[in-house]
C-alpha cells in the first residue's frame, strides 16, 4: 500500500529548472535577432558618419546622387542629382552607398 501513496505525492522541482526553457528562448532570440540587428545598425551609422564629398549614395526614397557638400555642421547633405539639380537631405535619409545597397535597406 505504501507503494501507491509514494507515487501520488508531488515532486518538488527547483525554481531554476522551471525557468530554463524561458532563458534558453531568450538566449536564442538575442543571438539570432537582436545581436545581428544591432551590428547592422552600427555599420550603417559608421557609413553615414564617414560620408565624404564625391561619394555616390542612395536615399531612403530611392534617389541616387553624389554628395556635393555638407551644411549645418554636417547634419544636412547636399546631393548633386543632375548637372543642374541639387537636393538637400538630412543625414538620416541616406540609405547607403549606391553600389552596396539592398532592397531591405530602402524599406
């Protein structure tokens, strides 16, 4: 009879074992989603801060032009789009260098 009663008693598990699946999911989320996104964002920020006059860039709107100058302490970029056309953009509107841009960066 004692054998039947021994099986019906609840087993006490430690608290850390119950959180182990949750912790594992968070680690996987960090390494596969958050870390690559942060790395990509740092690379883009470095590219934008290292823009020079003469670089061929593409904006978020898809306009391709050559950097012809900077205004307001480098916050605004002047792009030469055509022989008679220059446009001014905020630095954050630059998606990337013209040869190194993908469709994901535009959207």
